[in-house]
C-alpha cells in the first residue's frame, strides 16, 4: 500500500498538490525556513460573479475567458517582489514531515506554473511586467536540492521548470538577449537534475525507498509523462547531454499502460487490478490524460486518436470520483485511491488532449470540460483542490488558467 499513499504532488510538474493550519511548523532541531519576500502593495481583487452551473451545463468561450482572466488577476496580485509566488515555509501540520528543500521545490515548481500561465495568456502591460519578473526568478533563483535520503521532491522543480523554460524559449518575447542566455543556462541545469534523478527504469518520482541511493529507484507514470514533450524541445535546444533520456522516459510510461486504458501509478511487475484498485480506470482518471497526451506527442503508435477519445469519455463518465476526492486532506483516501491534488492536474492535461483531436471535434469537448473547472473557482479568482498551502493554491490556479486558455481560439482568447 505504500505506493498509493506516497507524498503530496506539487506538477508539475510539480508536481506537484483545505485543512492545513496557517502557521509554520517549528520542529525541535530543525532550522526554520526563510520567509518569502514581502509582496508589493496591490489593489484588492475584484470578486466577479461566478456562473451557476448544473450537472449537465456547458460553458462557451466567453465564460471560460472571464474565468481565466479572473484567475490571472489573482496570480498577478499574489506575486512576491523577487518574482516568485508563495513561500518556502511549511504552512501546516499535514506537511510537517517534509524537508525545507522539499517545500522550496514545491514553491519553485508552482512559480514555474504561474509564469507559464501568464506566458500563455494574452498580454497586457501589467501581465507582461509580472511575467518578466517570474522569468527572472525562474532563471536566477537557487535550484532546490535533494531534501533528505528519501525526499527527492526537487524533481518537481526539474519537471515543471523544464516545461516552463522550454515554452519560454519558444516565445518570441524571450528569444533575444539576455533572455536566451538566461533560459539556456537554467534549462541545462534543470536537465541535469532530471539526468541525475532518472531512475534505472527510466522514470521520475519524488521519493525513494530504502536502501537509499544517489539515483532513486521509484518513479510514477504521471510525473514522468508531464515532462516528456518538453524534453523533445530541450533536445533541439541542446540542453540535454544524454540523448537517451527522453527515450527511456517514453519507454517507462509505455510500460505503465494497462489493457483497460488506465496507467499504473508506478511501474510494478505485478500490477494490482480488480476491486477498488488505483489501477482501475476510475483510479487512473488524473493520470490517463497526461500519459495519453505525452505518448501521442512522442509519436507512440499505440496511442491513437481513438484512444485519446476513449480516455476523455472515461474522464467525464467517472468524473464524480474526482469531485469526491477534491479537497480531501489525506492523499489517496477517496474511492479508487484518487487524491485531491489530481483534480486540476488532470483537467489541464485533459484540455491538452482535446487540442490533439481534429479541430471539428474540439469545441464539444471543451464545453464539457470548462464547467468542471469554473464551478470550483473561488470568489477571489483562485482555485484549490488540496491543502490551504500557498504552493497548492498557486499550482491549482495556474493549472486552471492554463486549461481554460488551451481551449480558446486566438480570437476568443482576448
């Protein structure tokens, strides 16, 4: 069972991830983590009215755009002076087992996602200023390190940092100097983290089992899949020294695929199936989308357009299992071992899957996906699916904004 109760995803990647207390933990013998820089003074967020949704409602592009913009306004307002978001301080008793470096890894990964959400959205002068500060933090902040023998949460920084940096390296606003040099230097450092932490099986995880080793031995399908498309572009940029890094990761996720359309949580020689298994379709809802998306983008022939559609059908047919898991404070305590922090992670990657379908088929799926996101938005524009910790709210809000933005045409984005 330990496979199914492992840590708190940040995700992405991230990795990554509201019952937590608000005060930092101060354990005996532990050095307190540095507090986040003071935030700039900004006007209070407007509380836009949220559409009232029924179980079969669909949302058009205008409603999705309004929700996205409200989320982006929250992201803009919450940035720290150094360009980061949130804090690297433990914020509740639920997380008091994690290391200082582990919490910093979650902050770095969620800051990368907030930066990515701003980069993907239409530009305004305010968003551009915040975006540039976010890119500066992403490129110049110290990279998180391995927190302990068992704690390799810094992999989340490697995953979502690589996802963000490769996207920014393609952005016309950042192809010139000094951005190009800064992104290239940081991209190589992040790739080195992934090279060092790739397991012998080819994937990435965020914990290790005894006997603890320099190269971890445990990996998950969803952590690995989240970074595979970005690795392809990182190779083109010359950021990756090991040319087989991506190939091994693809092979790992491919071996996690099960005949029922689900993906194993981690690669087990004898996967648990039957009963209320995490490897049931209903237990894989948050993983199936990212794995299908990554393998399809990698040219894996077993993932056909029909398989993409089948995964989306399962996602909506069994969506209540994601609904009932959202906001539960204990990882994997819901039916089929669903964890709360898969909610927005799963919806973001479902949105990316939709965009792989023929154009004529996309809008119908978008209209089904949008209300499942918008219905959870808070009055201040933010989103949350797990703890009250800032890194979780940031990651949830960024994933939601990215998912809503992915399904908007160039005309409807603005």
